[in-house]
C-alpha cells in the first residue's frame, strides 16, 4: 500500500507546545488544513518510549485515535555530546512542571561545569510521525548539529534555542529570524524526509 498525503487534507497537529506548533505551520506552508490538538481538547499522552521516534509515533497514534483525523506529531530535543546525549528525550522534562527553560538551560550549563567539559558540541533531533486513524504510520528523523553558548541569547525561538548555535553560524537559534531557523532546523530536515515519503 502506498501512503499519500493529499494537499488540503485535514491534519491534527498533535502538540501542546505553541513554539513547535508555530514552526510546524511555517514549515508546512499551507499545504494542509491544520487543526490544533488544543482545539479538539485532545489529552497529552504520557511519553513512555525510549526514543524520539517511539514517542513521536505514540503521540501521533493517540491523536489519530482520539480525533479520527490523520495526525502529525513531533518529538524532539537537545542532545549534548559531553553529557552522553542528555537531556535528549527528557528535554521537556528538564524544564519541570512549570516548563521553565531558563532553569533547563541553567541545568545544562551546570552539568557541563560538573563534568569539566571543554567540548560544547550539541545537536537537536526532531522525529515527525504521521498516523492514520486505525491504520498505518510513518516516522522520520532530522538532526542539526552545533555548539552551545552561555549565557542564553535571543528571544525569537522557544525551549533551548537561546543556547544553541548551529554549525556555520554565529547567532543562536533564539537570535535568528524564524525563517532562517526554518531553513535549516532539525524539524525542517525531518519534514524534507516526510515529503519524500508521503507527498
Ligand atoms: P508536545 O509533546 O506536546 O509536542 P513538548 O514540549 O512536551 O510538547 P517534546 O516532548 O518533544 O515536546 O519535548 C521537546 C523539548 O525539546 C521541547 O519542550 C523543547 O524545549 C525542546 N526543543 C525541541 N525542539 C526545539 C527547538 O526547535 N528549539 C528549542 N528547543 C527545542
């Protein structure tokens, strides 16, 4: 069976993170009719898998079953080389229940100091999953490499953007215009793969 996503299809975007929802809408460029998970009052499933792809699939499947619509989910995070890939799939959880990313970025800085790391290499990963209600699903992954900088700089992005400088640039994702980030981000790279698979 060939899976295809026709232009104009109604898609529920299974995220409760407004920064992500905005970027996904920008990256999809009006190709689909997007419905927000919040609009449908969809519950936030517990992320019980151990990989980005596993959690992206879990979120897309849960939203597709609950809404009866084709669902798109993103599971993503920041991985730091000197911290063996942490916070990784725990990126949102490092910000605590109040989703305080100032605190999460401070935690990254403190952990780097604790291990005496000189290497500040890091990468963002985004897994995008599309699930059909009662049917199949597709999952892809994109990554962008870079380095960390402290203190945080810029307020244009979300999450860990203010401490991440992508390879070949001097500005953090927090300082860049959204269109510049969308041109190279982990999420945009994952979408290129999704397009190849489904469009
Ligand atoms: P949903 O599960 O509802 O989509 P979430 O924020 O809990 O929202 P994740 O479990 O995928 O999503 O957590 C990923 C975290 O990693 C997210 O909260 C961000 O802080 C961070 N992150 C992911 N992509 C990012 C990006 O492009 N820029 C900055 N931080 C990012």
